[in-house]
RNA sequence: GGGCGUGUGGCUGAGCAGCAAAGGCAACAGACUGUAAAUCUGUCGGGGUAACCCUUCGUAGGUGCAAGUCCUACCGCGCCCA
């Protein structure tokens, strides 16, 4: 992999670049749609390409469980397996340390709120913080890695940095990630310190383990603590990674989020690409790109689509609302995607209310196209010197 | 014609003397950021911010302090016997 920076903004940390891989070039900044199980849910690879998606991210943990990396390897690795010719990433499974652990215990996301704090008291965590010595109920984290129970058959399985890298080598994505511990947002300072030691130790093991030509990104953690973020960025940034992921918690609002990203970005080697893990509401994009992020993945366009939420130039629409049954008009007049050119709101509303898979599929297509177009426009604005 | 059974809020379905009435579905509103499709939360007879008030359990009477709940008649539906 080779990363070329074409232009650096004079107004912000934003930059335009080319991420060159064996499977083609990614124009950055770029959204990376999520294909956890080697598929963007509801779409086939050809359709994903038609949404202007340039690169996807699959998941090591999920593919290890099902169908198993050996199957994927025999099929000619991920690209052939899923018939996707363009670049691919795989996430290391580090996030599942969180999502199947404390995240599940407390019903939390890795980002506590980012300003969208829930008003529903029942959804607020029923505890104050995670402290040193606490273990999630379903998994056990030790110094070498994480013991999971397979959600499929209950088998005990172990994934640590070595295991993750070996799996990712078999999966064969262009860009792979180091195995980290994504700390829960409410972990206290001591917990995050200890966790960071592990993540850093694991980072070195990942580098040592990797034998393939795949690009390997290290992951910066440190939660909401500035000194830990800086420490982590310096440490991870000082290692011989091809790029860097930034993960974990980013504070209570969008401004804090971009500040935290900037702390980290300023410590990372300038010439290498930076990937922000799991962030990407529309309103986040300009902020994180201005903070110096080159790529970022987010489940929102695809996940929300399956819940009936459409992102359009008139805002976020809940297409399951009965009122849309009376709207014989395109989802978004200003959108030129296949869905907006060929289907109307009434029909899509009907499909979604009837729980038809095609409803989810049409919305997934539109949302991805819309998000990708949104980022494309941001790239244009950087080119013009507006951002 | 005779016997037994049944009738509950938009639907379904509990309740068998102290109820505005369980549960489910539907509806309505909200949430979701390194994926969770079919999830989570709230509302869901009417009125008021609220303590509270009003109207409901086929219809009409009756017995009780109190009736969706017991009794009588009628109406509708179901099964069985003639």
C-alpha cells in the first residue's frame, strides 16, 4: 500500500490523498462502508460499487466464527470470496472485545453520546464506571488476549494479537488492523491506563506476527483522557505501522470529538493515513475530515437504512411513518441514485412497513450513495480550498 | 324445538365480585456511530400539567356497599341432539 497526499488544506488539518493498493486506488477522505460478514447487508458487491463506495471493511471476529478464515482463504481470499474487486479492510476483532463485553453488559455503544445523549432514562447505564479488575460477564480479558464464547455454539475461543493477525492474513484484505482493547466509554483513568498497556503491547506483537504484504494499521486508544491519548498516539505513531486507526470514546459532544481527534492526529506521522474507527454521521464528516482524518467507517448509512431511516437533502426521514404512503415523489429530488430515479416514497414506505427486504435494500443503496456523494463534495471543497 | 358453550378496548386474548381492565399484534413517537434484519424505549378509551374527573367489557333489567365478573330476559355467534 502506498499513500500519497495530493493537497493539504491551509484552513484546517484536512487533506486530499490517494490510498493505492493492489486492488485499486481510494480517493481520500473517504467513507468506508461496513461489510461485517463479507457483505454490505442487503446489497450484492456490484450494487455496492454503484453506490460510489471505494473500499469496504469486514470483520475478523465474525468471519472467524462464520464461515471460518480457512473457507475464505480457499475461496481465493475475501476479494474473490465476495466478488469485490476494489480495496478491502478487515477490523481486528478488537471492537468485539468491547461490544460483546462491557458494551453488552451495560447496553452501551463505544461512543457514549457524542452530543446525542439519550433522553430516555431507562437507556442510561445503570452504573457509574468501569474500574480496574472488573471483567465483562461474557468474555474474559487477560494480558494475552480475550476469551470469548462463540455466540454460535458456545465454544470457548481465544483471540489475541497473534491470532487476529493470522486470521486477517488468511482473509487477505488490503489493509488490516492491530488487535486492541476498545475500552468502554465509562472506564475510569486507571482502567484505561492498564488497558492501554495491553493495547500497546499487543500492537508490537501484531507487527512482529505479520508476514504478509498487507498494510497494517496500529490503533490509538486512551478514551477521553488527553494525556493517555497523547501517550498512545506517540507510542503507536512511533511504531512501524502503515497507517493508524483511532478508536474508542470521543467525549460528550462533536466539538470535543474533533478536539480529541486533533490531539491524536498531531502526534501521528504526517505522511501516513489515519482512519477513524466507527464515526460518521453526516454532521460528523466535515468535522473529522477537518481534524485530519483520511478514512472512517460507520454503520449508520446501512444500519439506519434497515430501520427505515433515510438521509436526504431535506434531512433525516423516517420512511416508516404512514404519512409517506401519500407521497408520490422521489425520496430525494436532488439525488441521482438509481433508487431516487426509479422509486417513490409511497412505495418505499409500503415496502418498509411490510418488512420487505427490498425496502431495506433500496434504502441501503440510497443512503450509501448519499453518504458517498456527501464525502465527494467535501473532497471537492478541499480541492477548491474552501475547507 | 331441546342441550351445552360464548360475546371484553383497532384486532387478538386474560380477567369470573373491588379495574381503565394482563399479555400479544397493529398504530403512534423516539433511540441506534470499528453492524444487531426481523432490536430497544415510551404512548396507546376521553379530558387535565397534576392529585383527579368522565365513559367503557353484546342489549335491557335485577341482586350486592361494590358487577366485565352473580341472576333474569332478549339479541348475535359456535357445537351437539331432534
